[in-house]
């Protein structure tokens, strides 16, 4: 097997991965840094898809304390407060870096200051943006800076296993598949960053990029690491619903549509949000998603089974001008957003949960660091729109600096555990030895069961049903083969591997959801609708144990502010 050696190996080239590479390089330009990514650098992942923007306290009248309080209250008091504090304080530094060092242009006010718009759940207009294509601006500039430096790239390389040293005491490197050739390669590294961006693509309707299948979380589980807050899966209320035949179904229609006064109408033409929340369509994502889901369960649906968003009362010309991109996207799918009705459905958007990590991005496995959507704890039970890209860029930068320091002080190229490599390779090759089967059927079954039983509204009966169904689905996948004739760009094989990871992480989500017997933010238990005592809040931990999982709870440490208190004077 080909072996590559590097000082720092970064998995993923979203905001977290690219910032980590740049900051590690800045800390020590002599370091050998390699970015390995499942897609093409700069062209994949969700940071590129960021529409709305980036939260940061810049304007007069705003403050990091205010941003912090919004993040804690939005996260229903479950965030790790030190992680959230670092997020809001370093976001200020990072946005200046993006503008002044990396060359991003964000929209500006007539007086030249950065324009900041309103986003749900925030007490101040603090979302920096470039029109509604903020992520493309950020990723393009970051990618240019990476290309301009001596940073190595392994594109279309899929990480499949975190491999430990023979002693088990540290990471030795990562087993990869070169997707272009189908060959395995081992990348030995002194430090590894997990920045594969989570991504709840196990739900029937979902928003993240197609390259994301919770690979990082699955690798972490298999390596024995603990994940926190995994039950917290955020649904965006307005995913486009254009039928099962198109990948446009599930993609986000931005929050600004509701924010600017859009109506939600059920299949009977009635505006229904008044039955659920006094803020109507401007209620937070979790509330609107649950309301839409309730209408769907009551059968008051549109032809494709969702509800309608209606903007025409705001003036079709205004809508066309204000939401040009959204109007074009809807037109591509046969809908007239400006003057007619568009079908929408809640869509799985973001995972608040992920690898338990410290504020220096270190994990329980020495030499392994984590940043971005692969991590848990920053957002608690709910992520504010605009805090996702802030999280990945802030902590990506931190990880880069910390990995450089780690390599300098204690970085060693450990000999990998050969048995771990052999076992991981055998597991990946397993479907190649069996007759080709119905992978798509497994995917559809996963979509349905996660949507129905581990989705927007949960209860013990449904979760227990899902637990059994997921175990059965895993067995079904393990009996399903893939045509091994040609391993170059063998998409069926990669689909199989994606599903293997998605099912493992789905099982972990299900366990965490069963453990949490209250309703907080994104997690709603119909059998436990109350939020529980905030002062005795706990967060969930899940790890693999034998063929199953071990779950536990830890009390939230209110290190900066207690429920009922505020940092604002
Ligand atoms: C449509 C959409 C709109 C959004 N809008 C906003 C917004 O307005 N504001 C906001 O704050 N957040 C938004 N988000 C969320 C935001 O995009 C994410 O929180 C953030 O960008 C995640 O960054 P990341 O670096 O962790 O992961 P990503 O940017 O997703 O990058 C993950 C990388 O890992 C790679 N990868 C995956 N698996 C493997 C593997 N096995 N081996 C190697 N590489 C792998 C991927 O190819 C990719 O390069 C949005 C998300 C979506 C989907």
C-alpha cells in the first residue's frame, strides 16, 4: 500500500480545513501540510453553499457579550460556554482577516462600513454577507490563498479510518481511498485534523452537499471517540419540495423569505402559523419546522406532501428584485416564487452534535484535532443561522495554530497499528466480494425511517422502532454487494461506504435521542414536551461499545453565566 508522510494532515477543505491549513502554514511555513478531500478543493462541502452569512459583533451598539447571550439562549443553555465565548470573540478577528488579509468583499453600507443583516434568534443585526452567495466568496478566496502556498493536496481522496499507533496512545495517520484509482493509501501524520463537516444526509429531505455523509463522525466512533449532543439535528423549515425526481428537493429556500414577510399556507390554502406561535412565520427554525410537520401529519398538504410559501402579497417585482437567486432556483423547478406558490418542506440542515473537543481543538486521542461541523458543544441544542460558518472558520484557524504547536513540541510520526489498517481495509472491501445488490433501496429505507421516527417530532415508541430498523438496515447493507469490476470512480462502492457511515451515525443519533427525555431546541419529544430544569441541564455523550453504544449525560458547566442571568448590563 502506498504510504505518504506529512507533518499535518487535514481532512476536508471547507471553512475549517482551509483555515487550518493557512494558520498552520502561517505559524510555521516549513511544515509539511497536506489537505485530503473527498471532492475537489474549493468546490465541495457546505461552506461553499453558505447563503445568508456570518455572525459577528462589529457594529456600534452590538457586543461580543450580546452575541454570546444570543448563542447561549438560542442553544437552550446547552452550549459549552467557553467554546461559545471563543466563537464570538474570535469571529471578530476572523472577519477582519477574511476581509483584510484574504481579500473577501462583503456588502457595505453607504458610509463604507460592513453591512450586517437580521437573522432569526438574534437581538442585533449582525450577519455579514455577500449578497446571498457568501460562502462562494469565502471559499474562493481561501482556496486561492491555499493554492498560492506550498500546501499539498490529495483531491478525490476519501478518508476511511483514523489509525492509531501500535501503543494505541496517539494517532498515527489515516487510511484513505484514492477515488480516482480505487487504491488504498496510508497517510502517516504527526497531527490530523478532522474537518469533514458532519452533514445530516440520512434524512429524506436534506440540505448539505452530496459529498457529506458523516464520514468524520463515523470514523471517530469507530476509533472509540465520544460524540456529544448528537440528538441535536437542525431542520430548516423551508426546503424546496419539487418531487422525488430532482436533487433540488430539500435544498434551502432562505430564511429571509419568511423574515421579509412571506406567508406559509397549508394545502387547504390557510395561513397556519398563528395556531403555533405568536411570531407567526418569523418564529425560530425549530418551531416553524414543527408547525409545518404538524400540518403534514394532519394531512393538510400540497400535491408533493408539504406546504406552500407565498410571497406575492409583497409585490412580485419587489420579490424578484430582493430574492433574485431564490426566484431563479424556484423557476428551475417550475415554481413562480415572486407571484405564485412554492411547495416547501422542513429539511435536515445541520448537526449541532459532533466530536467532543476542547477549545484548543484537541480531542481525547492525542494528535487528533477537530474543528467545524464535525465537532459538538459550540451550539448546544440549536445553531443560530450565521454561527455555522463562524464556527468552522474560527475553530479551523485555532486548529491550524494548535497543530503547528503540537508538531513543534511533541509531534512524532508513530508507526501505525497494522492490524487496524488491515481491518479497516477489509471492512471497506467487504461489499466488493458480494454480488451487486440494491443500494438505492437501503438509502430510501434509511431516509424514510430517519424522517419518520428520528426526525422533527420524536417519542420513545418511534425511537425504539428506529433502533431495531437501523440494526436491520445495517445487516441488509452488510449483505449487499457492489460490482467490483472497476474500482476507478466506483460510485456504487462509495455510495455503499457513505451509507455504512450514515447508518452508524444514525444509530448513534437514535441512542442520544432516546436518552434525552425532554425537549430542547432541535430535539422535540412528544412524550416529554417540557424543556426540563435549565439549572440542572445535561448534555449527552455517545460512544460505541461492542456492537452497540454506551450513552451517558454530563452536567452543563455554566462557566460564564447561569440560567436566569445575563452578561448584558
Ligand atoms: C445550503 C446551506 C446553507 C448554509 N448557510 C449558512 C449560513 O448562511 N450561515 C452559516 O453560518 N452557516 C450556513 N450553513 C452551514 C455551514 O455551511 C456549515 O456550518 C459550515 O460551512 C461547515 O464547515 P466545515 O468546514 O465544518 O464543513 P464543510 O464546509 O462542509 O467541508 C467539509 C469538507 O470535508 C470533505 N469530506 C467529507 N468527507 C470526507 C472524507 N471521508 N474524506 C475527506 N474529505 C471529506 C468534504 O468534501 C468537504 O470538503 C449552510 C449550510 C448549507 C448546507
